């Protein structure tokens, strides 16, 4: 089968597409139609992620495709359309082997490419907003745009937010945020003051922050008293310090969102999260993302777009037609 492999830890340019053996073992065998790319893939190509497999290894943590075979009594069977999590490699290939608890039926109204772009970001954001962020009806959510950002812009209104404000780095990304459902869009340079003006000095109830770095302090300053800042990641490259006096003075929370760690320690969490997303998708309350699609042969360019932050939302590889 064809697969995108990291052959050395030199960054995305070290990804090569070639022939490898199909995986073997117990589980659900899936003929992969599309595979998602995420920021951890870029880190993996440099040996900078907390999980450090030795090359060569196949990238890809999220897939969408058709079940070829499944164990007896499994909740999915041959011919079913599914999405799945590899946790954390192996997905950018024509065939993948999934654990039954990490495979989910894909609603008929969602394409394979959109499905492959759902899992990491949407499950993370669903968990962030509902469990860690305790989103309430009518609240205002600010998010720093990107893959997590576009998921937040889609999910927050479906879960009760009345207003979403996107922080973007360019005018081009402003158009993407608006298309994803942002109520308002502001540029990263000077976003704190722009947010204060948009909210008539009140601020926002919640900030979803996958960037960190130099945006963190102004994100804290953008919160209402009692607001929550959700720490989802550090794509800005630096882990910012927290001056806890700010938390005390305004009774605000800085909340860690470790989706992977939560699912590893809370049996049934994945099923519960997917059930919530599936209901929203199947009913039309939540629209599937429109990812930026690359052919498998361009896996290196797809992952590089995550590292150099040129990606315009979610990135997906088309593995087969």
C-alpha cells in the first residue's frame, strides 16, 4: 500500500510517499479515503513531540474510509463509512488498523474529506467548550484562529454561544474565519483593544487559545470578571508564564485542555464526545468543515503548511478517490 513516511527527523521535507506493508493484527481494517494532518505531525517530523517514534514511521492520527473487516460483534461492519483515530501514527496510508473504541460511524451527510478533518479538532473543541470551559447559553467566545479556531467558530454557536470573535493574523484568514461563522473578526495586532471596543468595554466570557506566546497576556485582559481562558496549545512556539495576580484580581480561570490525556483516563469519554458531535452533524445543527485538501503525494507540503502557519484551517490528504 502507499503511505507517507517520515524517513529522518529533519522536518516535513523528510516525508516520503512510497510502498509499505499493510498493517496486521486484531481490530477494524479500514480502507482509508482521507487522512487529517495536524500540528503534532509537524512536530513528529522533527522529533519534538512528547511521543517520539524512531523513523521510518507513517504519519497520521485521524482517518475516514470504509470498513474492510471487523471483529465479530463489533459496532461497525464491512462496508460501513467510518472515521477513526490512530492515536498517533499510521493514518496517512491506504489501509489502517483501528481499535474498535477508536472507530465511529460517519453520518451520510458528511464526506470522507470533511470527516477526516473532524476528529482531532472537533473532539478537542467539543471537550474544551462543554467539559473544561462550561460554556453557557448566550456567552461570547473569542478564539485565536487556525484549525482549532475554525472548529470553535462552528461549534460554539451550536453549543449555545451567542457571539464568536476570531483573532486572525491576515486579511485572508479573516475571510476564512467569517466563512466559518465568526460574528466578528479582528487582527492579532492590537486585538485586545479591538475586542474591548466590540464588546463596549465588557470583554468576553471565554477565550480559546491554541497559540499562547505573546497573545496570552492580552487574552487574559480580554476576559470579563469570572471569565475563562482555555489553554489548548502553543502553536506560537512559546509557553507563556501566568501572572497569577491577574487571576485573583478578576476572579478568572486559566484552564488546561488536555483532550488526549482526558480520554486516556476517562473510559467512555470518546464515545460520549462523538455521540454529541454526531447528533449535531446528522441534524444539520453543525456543518462539517471544508478542509484544504492535498493529494497523498503532497503530504510533505501539507504538513509543512502546519509548521509554517500558512494552512487556511484544517488540512486533509486525499488518499484514494
